[in-house]
């Protein structure tokens, strides 16, 4: 009887009817239909960035089926110890789940291991063996996108939409190749199409009209075009539809960005403060959103104001209730934020001290976690950050030694993007030493969408007499209407290269 129940559950998961045609999903193994319903609810929250709501639904799923492998894997606790515990429990279930689920677990594990070749191999297996499922093509498209194989990614994601036109994550990922929509890889500037991004935005609103996230993303299109007034009502709609959700703060933050780029810094900071105030019970949310207020000072070329705000955040860290490992991570991030401001304000002693603090906190965190992936990341980060600061203060020979160590570590990774950071910093060294052609060669091997390194690529092209190409880069940088620390620094410098204030 128990075997018959599991067979029935498997079939209902595979084929889900809709009014137009059957939508085929990948199999999910669980002993409880109610647990599956909670899992599906969690994935809807995951799509629109509601992390706490996702975890609450997964708590309910796991209460009904403690051995629900995909629920354990997708939980993504903000407590690193609990996250690792869930991942290990999911791995123990591999003999009780389908091969498709094992491949999904393998993809996520490959990301953690920095093995993007294995992630690609597992995603291709899903397509080869479950090609009728839109989710197989979605997994493959996301992996290809993260590998910066964007033409392949676009093909895969469009195949997913052919199988399920209501795939939210497919449309969001495709939109994000053209319009800033998170941390995903974007197409090179000359290949981005804001009009196409708007079409994907309209699809997102059609699919998830119940939530504010798609209105936020559509508004981003207008903000990218500098049409700030057209963006405002969409951002307001995003706030309205996110009231009471964990992402309400995000809605206020992006509305604040629109005001900042529209020239109203006072209202922007009011929105940022509103967003931060909504995070009283979420220390991670409070920390993440506080960073945007810091960036607003950098956009205003006020590094002292930025450092003062970072110090204010730093003074509250011990009182916010972080677990010990996350607290070390946040302290390391604060030190990095200070390092950026000190270094770009030419405060050498302070920059090196902040760098040392970052390295110290990261090593302590790695020691506590005893995770080989974290240890490797911390080692790479130390060499990358030290090389960067050495370059900014003219210590090029020291930077070269750091880069050699970074190269050794990154070459061990099975990831086509692993050397991007190395090539970006190597390009900076070459341009500072007057080797413009070598600098251009390095930048061309790196991430051609990296805002920070692209500014230096523009300098190298200009010094090499390729002024037209250089000015194109500076113009592209100068018109970016999104908020990040590197944009805050490079947008202003690009305008100076163009003779603008």
C-alpha cells in the first residue's frame, strides 16, 4: 500500500495540467502531498525574493516530511551551520530519490565547490533525460548564464518558455541579461536591449500580478533609460503589493535609487531609512539594506560620510543577534566596505588596516566552519583584495606576487569565469606600468561586463590611441542608473573622462 502511494505521488508531480497544454515538471520525492504543496509555495516565494517566507513554507514541509531532500537543499538557512546540516541531510537521501533530483542536488553542490563544469554536465543530463520538462532547460539556462555562456543560456531559457510560458524565473533571467535585475551576468553593453527587457517585464507582471517584484523589475527598465517619472508609479505599485512581506524593504530601496538618480538625494535617503527601519527583526536584512545608504554617500563623492555610516553600522553588529559565524562574516564585510572608501580616498594606512581586519575575520570564520570551499574562497579573497589595495597605492611588485598566488588557486577551479578577477587586476597593473597593450589583452580575457575593470580598460584604450573605443566605454559607464559601490565610483570618473562634472 505504501509503495502504491509513492507511485501515485510521483505521477502527479510529473504532469501538471493547465488550460493550454500539459506542463511537465521534474520529479520531486516526498512522503506527503501536503509537504509538496508547502514546497511549491516556498518556490513561489523564492521566485520573487521572499526568503523568510520561503523558509517558513519549507519549515512546514519538513515538519510533515523530515527527509524531504529538495526541501532540505533549498532551505538556504542564514545560519551557516544549519545550512550545512540541511545540505548534508539532503545528500544522505540520495538513494531514496530520483536520478533527476540527484542531478539537481549535484548542480547546487557544484556551485558550492566552484566546479561549474560539473554543474553544466549535470544540467545537460537533465535536458537529455527529461527534455520534455521546462525545468530541465531552466536549470541548464541558469548554469550557462552563470558560466557567461549567454547565447547558449538564451537558447535554453527560450526552450523552457516554449514548454511553460508561465515560467517566471525564465523570463526574469532573460530580462536580467538586458536590465539589472540582481547579481546575474548581463550581456555586453552593445548587446543589451531595453525594449526587449520591457517585454520580459510585461510577461513577469502577467505571470505574477499578485506580487510587487515584477513591477519593480519593469520600473528598472525606465530607470535604465533615465525616465525616472515613468518609473515612479511602478515602484509605488511594488511597495503597495509588498506591504507586510520581507521584500517590502527592497521595494523602498529601489524606489530610493530612482529618486537618487533623478537628482533628489534627500528623498532617496528617506526611502533608504524607511527600508532599513523595516528590518528590525531581520539582522541580515538590516545589514544588506544599510549598505545602500552607504553607497548613496559614495555617489555624492562623500567618503567621510560613507565611512561615518559604516562605523554606525559596525557599532551595532554585536547587538543584532547574529550567530557567531555570520557575525564574523558581517565584520569582514564592514572592513571591506571601509577598505573601499579609504583606498579610493587615498587614506593608505586606514585602507591597509581595514584590509587586515577583513582577512582576520574571514580566517576566523573559515576556522569555525571547517569547510574546504570556504577556506579556498578566503585564501583567494586574501590575495585578490591585497593585490587590489597594493595596486591602488602603487605597490605593483607586491601586487604581482599576490596575483601569482591568486592565479594558482583560481586555475584549480573548473569554471570558465574563475580567472576573471585575476585578469582584471593584472590589467590594472599593466596600465599603471604603462603597458597599455598588455592591459587591454588582460581586460579582454576578463569579464567584459565588469563595471570597475571596464573603466580601466577605457583608460588603457585611450592611452593606446583608441579614443573612440575608450569614449564608448566611458559613455556606457556614465549613463548607468543602478546602485552599487563600483558604479558609484566609476560613473563619476567616467564623466570626468568625458569632460563632464
